[in-house]
């Protein structure tokens, strides 16, 4: 909480530089403090900046406008944090350390090397997409996050470990807060050492939303949350997107790939008996044939009260093997954070006392 003081990262770089100039110092000192903070450091301990300026900024600004309410570490090394915003609302972020694949995966599905530490961050308080397997939308959407609230998630997580990659796969639909997300991406590139090639932005659509991402001109990796190649199944899983057919979404993803030169990912949460069978894999293989898309499958992380079951490892492995046999680039991601309220929105939902009403798909 800021006690009425503006959060330091709520200033633009130019505004911070002008504040330094007004205090009688060169603007470059404000930039150093911004970089120190975005690296996860303590600006007050940065001795490359004059002490009097640090003290002046400390009196005038809150270095962080958010605070950690609680954290939920998992046995796999990941850790989810719940941040309190200045208006009392809360949002989740997750630190995902680099780790090798679990023994459940086939040898051919193991990564060649350990992944870099990542931050899974949110773009909104809650979510309006209402995916039926996700806890993020239980309280719908309260508001968009500001640029500084997006950036501060990275700051908090860098204080817990290395963060070299960013994934916008937390709460919220990034395309509904695109101006703030785009501004945060530019700051992460210019001041935090995280370029667009190390950023994934996830969206459920519709196609027009993907086209808006393409129009930003930023060459991050697009992750399309498809979850089924069959229109009826996807509409049942994401009732807010019934008019967004898998074909139209993939055509928009093709346009993104053509404009950016970047392949895209197709995200799929495997739900037992719903989208993990042969009919689904055949339909997905047909849709992805010839496209610059890589399918990234993950077993559903159970949310109490939801009417789904987690796909068993052998079934999940078989699903990915069928796609590979059909010539589709596909991997099965490890599920992390199962002992840490790992699914999107779970920690916040528990904190707010939200409840589910189970139904059938």
C-alpha cells in the first residue's frame, strides 16, 4: 500500500527523469533506480545513485504500490503469490523456476535442457472469459490492471528467484487490457532485460482480438487458448466465445505468424473424457496441418467443485504421441503448483471465499 504516495513505476520514464531533474539531479539517476527496482533490487541500496535523491524519492514515492498478502509454495519449486493492490483488490502471480521434466513424460517428450525461470502474470483483476475449467472467472472481472501493477508482479517474483521469461497466462484476458499490456512489454524490453522473444501472450480470442495483438507490431509469442478443435466442445468449455470457431481463431493466428515471423502456440488443457480422445486428436491434427503452430498440452490442475477430472498421464502421453505421428509439433507440459493452489485464480478464490456450482459439460 502506498499511504497516498504514487507508486514509483506509475511514472513514465520521462516523468521519473523530470522528477530527478526537479530535485537537482540528472534524469539518468531515475532510470538507474527504475532498472534496479525492475531487476528485483532495493532502490534505496543502489549506491550508484546519490543518497539525497534516493531519500527524496523515498519520501515522495512508494517504491511498490502492491504488497504480498500471502504466498503458496509448491513442492516442485514454484510459488504463487497473492498481491494486494492499492484499492484493496487482489491479484495472483506465479514464479516458475527452471526445472526438468517429470518421470511421467516419455523420454522423447523431455526438454533438451532446463527452462529459464519464468513469471506467470495477470493482466486483470478476475476474468470475464468464464472458461468453465478455470477459477479466474469465478468473481468475473473487477477492473484492468495498470502498467505499474503489471510490472510490480515481475518485481515481486524477481525477488523470489530468476525471471527471464514472462507469460501472460494469469488472471484476465490480455487483449481486453491491451494498451497497458503493450506499454508494460515495452518497459520490460527496455528496462528489465526481457525482450519480446521471451514473452508469451495468451488469448482465448476472438479472431479480432488476435488481430489487435498483431497490430501492436510486437514480436512476442502468441499463445492461442484453443482447448478443442471441435467447435461444439470449445463453445461448451468457453461459453463467452461461442462464435469464435477454431478455424477462425487459427486463421487469425496464421496472420500473426505471417506479420511477425514468429510461430504461435496452441494451448490445450486436457480434461478426462472431454478433449483427450482419438476424435479430438484427429480433429486437432487436421486443423494444425501445414500451420506454424506448436501444440502445448497440459493436464488440468484440479479445482475443487468443478465437474471435470484430470487426464491420466498415460492418456495424455498417448494424445500427444498421436499428434506427433500425424506430423504435428506437440509437447506435453508438466503440471506445476499442484500443492500451491496452482490453477489460475485458486489462491485468490480461496482468499475471497468464492464457491463453485458444479455442472456438466
